[in-house]
C-alpha cells in the first residue's frame, strides 16, 4: 500500500503504483506514471510527461520532466523516463524531450548527484554516475557505467562511451571513447579507466587489450585513419576492440585528442 501525504498535490490522472511513498509538499502533475517502491521526497516536482521506474528515490527540490530550455520547443508531447533503482539528489533538473527525439532517458541504477542538469533528449544508459553540478546540454549520450566527476560541462550532441571516466571540472566538446579517462585543459585523453574496469571484473588480458588499442590511437603518432587500419590489421579481435573501433568511426563531433597532439 502506498503512503501518500495529504499535504502533497497529485493530479487525479497521475498513475501511482502500490508501495510508493510521496512526502508532504511534493507536486505531481497530469500524465505522470510512478512505479512501485519509489519515494518522492518533500518539494520534489514531477511534471507532465514523467515516467519513473521502480525503487527510485527523488530527493527534495528535484524537478523531473520540466519543459525543455530549447527555443524550438513548441509544447509538443514528450517524455522524461527514469529507469529502476535510480537516485536523483537535491535540486537536480531533468528536462523532457522535444520533437527531435521525443524523450529524455535515464537508465537503471543511475546516480545523479545534487544540482545536476540533464537537458532535453539526453540519453543516459545504465549505471551512470553524474557528480555534483554536472551540466549536460541537449542530446548528449552517455553509455553504461560512465562516471562524470563534479562540475563537468558537456556540449550538446557529445557522446561518452561505456566505462569512461571524466575528471572534475572538465569542459567536453569532443566525444570520449569507451574505457578511457579524459581531463585537463583543454580536454585530452589521459589513459584508460583501469581502476573502474578492475572493479567491474575486467581481466588483466582485457585491460591489456584495451591499452594496446589506445596505444595505437594516441601514442603511436598515427592519425586516426591510420591508427584504425593498423588496429584492425595488427591487433587481435575482441569485444572491447570492436566497441572502440565502432565508437570512433561513428563519432560525428570527433573524439578527444591525445596528449601528443
């Protein structure tokens, strides 16, 4: 049975499943769905178009599914979807989508720390962590297990690969390939995320394979096209090699530069 404070405002058309806790002074609009086990804390605003999964926690003063801060937005119907077991801390803002994609998506088991902003049409996959005050512009894509440390600023349309880690305070305008770390000013590749990969069960063989790929990309003196050709012809195939090659080839903004550049 749900525990809903009489001091909360809940639109009569909102769909609230069983075992949801809604604290006093929270605000829930029309066209909202909240699944079981989720808690909405005091003064959180869950707005039109929100879809919140199971066992989430939305902390005070967070705003989910706010209207996009995009001048092209014309009040079209769109969504902001939050996956299961995700925590959204104080004063986080997650805007809903526009007609570009129609939805903003945050996956399962994510943590968005205080004062983060996730703009319209962003896609965050599972197990993503955003440190305090991370700011994502529109249509940013972040793959599984990526970590953005506090104060990171991400330009619109930027892509961040799986298991990547970004140094705090970094300004990102280029894509960050999987398994890598990026930081410094201007932003550059600074190695692979060895600690994170070990924590997630990657073997020494897998980590060595990833290091070899990035040695070709960033430490060999080859340009990107030359490095990709040599990686395919000289290094053994592996899922990690494939992930990196596919990411680099599909990048439209270009990948982050290396320290040698």
